[in-house]
C-alpha cells in the first residue's frame, strides 16, 4: 500500500479538510468525515486556514519517495506491515506544535500511519518522525494486547462524549 498521494487530494479539495477526510472514511471503520477530522486535528492535522497551503512541504514527491524507501527498509528489518501512509499538512496555527515539535506530528494505528508536516521540516526530521511512528505501528502489530473495546470504538466514544 505505502504512501498515498495526498497532494493530489489536497489539490482536488482546495485544502478543505472535511472533504479531504471524506476520502479517509474507508481507512476508518464506521467513522464519518466530521469525526475523523476532529480526531486528526487533535493530533496535529491542519484546520481550514489560508496559511495551510503556504505551510505545506514544497516538493511532496521528494518526501513521498524518502518515506517509501524508509518504509521498505524498515518493513524488511522489523517484519512490519504494509500499511497506507498518509502525509498531510500540519496545523500552522497550533503554537504548541510549532514550538515543541517544530510543526510536525504523527499518528500511528495498527493498520495506517499519518504524518502531519510543514515546509520547515527537514528531511532528517521527517525520516525520524516516520521511524518513530512506524515503530508504534510495528509494536501494535507484534505485541497485541487484549482490549475489551476496539480503538475505533474508543475514538467514537471520545468524540461523542
């Protein structure tokens, strides 16, 4: 599966996060675009803003290729899963994200991975973020904990509560 071409999605949807999250519905069991948007923005994804387009990485294809190579390498080394990797702009208005994490964030699930990036992130920062998040994905795959409720149920419960 590997890296999804989200630049094409962003261009088609004019950086409208709700329309973009509609495209993410197949990756989330029974969550609608509004709830996906709310959950992802809590974790660093952009909100509708004029500043977003100017804040996203200048050459996404270069980053996609770097992440693809890292994914292939780590997948072999760690016996990791082949998952969709979704790269989206980070929230340029989130001061904590900017100050503490240089405007980048990630979110790992057992079956998908999100990277939220800005144009000021270096290649090394992006690679380090990917390695960190993919490690979470692999741990979720290899070290399964029995849970009473699925993570999707907990997300829905959190968003409705």
